[in-house]
């Protein structure tokens, strides 16, 4: 997941990309959604939008890792999303902190 805001600051979008290994053991990836993120960029807002995407694609039981940058709101979103996945799908992915933070964003923030 990644969050972008337009230069004017009028619109924000949450990019949701999925990665998987197909039956030929080839790594696949695709952008499945780029929904508007209305309101603030809080962890709760990110969770709400991300969970709607997960529900729409029926992949709640298949989520294994989250990849995102090191913004504090992402930490909140991952925890909240993990709790929703446990509640609805008995998927305990996020409870073990299965995240891959974006090293590029972290390295270039100095």
C-alpha cells in the first residue's frame, strides 16, 4: 500500500498492489485498486479504505504481508487491519508484525 496526495492537496489516493506466486512458480504483481482517500490520512482512514478493497476482491484470508513506508499512520493502519482480518477471516497475519517497510523512502528522507 502507498498513499499519494496531489500537488494541490485536493485529492489523496491509496494504491493497493498484490503480489503472488502463480502455478508456474512465477512472481506476479498487479495494482488492484487506487481508491480516493477522503478526509485525513489517519490509520483508521487507511484501514477503512484498504479493508474495502480486500473485501471487494475476496482476499482477506490470503493476505500474508504488508509493504509500506514507515509513517506512523501506517503502523496504526496495519494493526487495525490485522484485527479486522482476525475477526472476519481468522487470518493472524498482522499480529506478528508481518510488514516490509520501504527502505528507499526511509533512506531518502534525510
